[in-house]
C-alpha cells in the first residue's frame, strides 16, 4: 500500500488522476474501520488532511462555501479542524489551547443551524473532532447524518479533478447505497449552501444520544424567502432522499392560507398530512437497527415534530429579524 | 514508511510502518507506549483516546502517516515528569473509578480535555464529554465522582497544572491499588 500526502489541491488532484482507485482519507472514521478490519486493502491511500484548500469556510457572493475538510466539531462550534498545517492549535499539546476554534467556527453554527444540529448527533466528541463533511458525503451512506439537512437546505457539492471543477446539486449527488455521482478521478472539495432565510430543524432516532447510527432521521428547512419548504430523509431509503410531495403539499397549504405572512398557527390537518407524505416518500428496509414499519412510523413523527418546531421558531423570530441577524453575522466574519 | 512524531514531548521515530496501520498500532507496538488501549478498533469505545495536536481523537482511526510531524500526547504524558499523577488520575484512583482499567486511559484523556476547556462542568456536560468512552465495569457513577473531584481540586489550585495534589489519607481503593511491598511480593 502506498501512502500519498499531497500538500495542495493541485497535488491532490494530480494524485487522484494518476491513481483513480486511491482511497481518500481525512478524519478516517469510515476508512480506518475498513482497514482495521481488513475489509478493504486499497493500493493507494490519499491523505487529504494537509490540503489547505479543503479547510475552513467562507462567505462568497452571499453563499457559504464549507470546505470538505471541515469537521463535525467545526460545524457544531465545539472545536477547530484537522486540516491544514496544524498551526495555532494545542500549543502545549495538552488541549489547553485546543479550545482554539477556527476563525468564526461559532459563526458557522449560527449560520447553518440545521447542519449544526445534525453534526451534533454524530458519534462522540472524538468522532466529531475527526470526521468531516466531505467524508460524510464521500461515504454516501444512506444513514449519513449531514445528508438530510443538506437536502433540506438545497446544498450543492463542489467536486474537482485534474479535468476541472463542477457542482452537483445535492439531490442528484446520491446514486445508490454508498454510491455518489463523484467520478473516480474526482475529489469532493466543498459544499455550497445559501444562508437559510428561515428556521431549520433536524431530528434523529437511535438507541441513545451518542454513538448512534440513525434508525431514521429527518431534516427540515423553511425557506420563507422563496416560500418553499425543504426536506431530507435519512436511513429510510437506499439513499438520502427528499420528500418532494410533502414539500409541495406543505408549501401550497402555507401559501393558500396566507400563513407565511400571518404566521398564524399551522392547522393540525396540515401537520398530519405532511407527516404522512414524508413517511410515504421513504423506502425503508428491515435491518439490525430497526424494521421498515418502525422507520415509516417514526419518520411521520419526526416530520410532524420538526415542522411544528420550525413553525414555532418562525412565528417567534419573524423573517425580517432572522434574515437581518444572518446578514449581520455574515458581515462579522 | 517512516513516521516521526512528537509524543509526550519526545521525538519518536518508527520505521517499516505499513501505511494502512493505525496510529494506535504505531504507539503501542512500535513506540513502546501501550497506555492507549486497543479494544474496538472502530472508534466506538474511546479506549485509545489521545491528543493529536491538542484535540482528543481515537488513535485507532488515525492512519499512521497522518501523524507524521504531529504533536501527540497519550495517557503516559499526563503525569508529571517526576511521575507524580495528574489530579485527574489521582481522582480516578481515589473515587474508585478504576476497576478493570481497560477504559481508564481513554477516559483520563477525555476528562483531562474536558477540564482543560471547562473547569466547572455540569454533570450533563461531563456525560456529553465522556459519551465516546465506554466502561463495562463501573456503571459510570464513580467516574462521574472522579471528574467532579478532579474539577474541584483543579479549581482549588487555580490552574490546571499537571501536578499531583497533596496526598490525602490513603483510601482503601488507593491502598489496594498501590504496588505491593517487597514482603508482600515475596509472599506471592
């Protein structure tokens, strides 16, 4: 086995072009498990933790660009990241300086609350300190915790190769169980997300709060700016999927009753039907973590809850106040 | 493949490293530092928790080459250079938080990190910080006691200095964990 450690994106893309079978590794939370248990013996391991272009995040033309090497702990605001040269962290090697969040890490949590909620449910502190959003996408597990929130937010995935760069809409990214639209010579570079114009929510079912692969998960985003509702279902279909009929139904119901403007209470019938449509959009199976029937049932419950929570947030904060706050925070960074 | 890293303040080098092996394997089998324990090898149990550039991670999930040139602190690095235990270690002994001991190294690093960031954590914060460290012996209550005790002592001392606390009267636990006297060793 060969171990390649590129120090720049150009080097990394050249390496991937020369060895399309090379397995990219960042936080190692998926790849190392396969290596430790001899489930995988790649000829080339491509370490991406020293590619500075993959680290950190920025605001560009009003959109957030989150580098593929951003860790779950950076998304939640718990920690700084693993990518880059390791400077500026842990001066004494004992963690006292390691609270050192990357620039504006807390800001990322405030700007992308749905993704932060999802990242917070990943594994344990140790796992969140290593695992990355790019790795989550690269593994493309139907149970990947970021995916429902990325679907709900309408994110895009930037991938690159020696041939060039392209952007894949998130709802065209997942092509099968642990399969994605990333070509063999491509690397996931970043995720692009518009700062939300309304509240976001995420909920996940598991046997405990930590160290749990989702039995079912659901992400929801209200987009009052566009009068749309975004959804994402996790762990209940061969890939993470949107509940398109549920999105269309609830957006129409909100429009027809003038609720985006009035902010009045959501009719119970709308919430119930939304839950039923989300459940119907799933294609779950029975497995060791739960039955298909339980997943269908729990998805309806998660959908109803997250919609009620998000609507309650929307009623409380108001579109103008929230959008203003987001813009202010963006300027602070 | 050669891997060079600073471990517990000392520069270590390992040769003939297989690129697919974990940092945990390098530490235990090539650098003579068996404190970090190898249990699940999939990041579930936390027994191999170490600091990598100041951030607690599972050493079993770090590829050997990823540690090249990095700064690592293992459980062996928590005690003072004179061998005096860190207050977190002392508290684990006194509170009875150590039974079989296999999870202890990882819990010590995780607890050490928590108290470095938050000198006065609420119980819920302690549970969250230690959520990635499994213990099958203690039922966790004694571990929570130990973290509370260490936090109180560290706050009392002002800063999180890696020095041993003033020795209190040895508790039964402490006595039973102490090295046997030469006489006892001779009898055994």
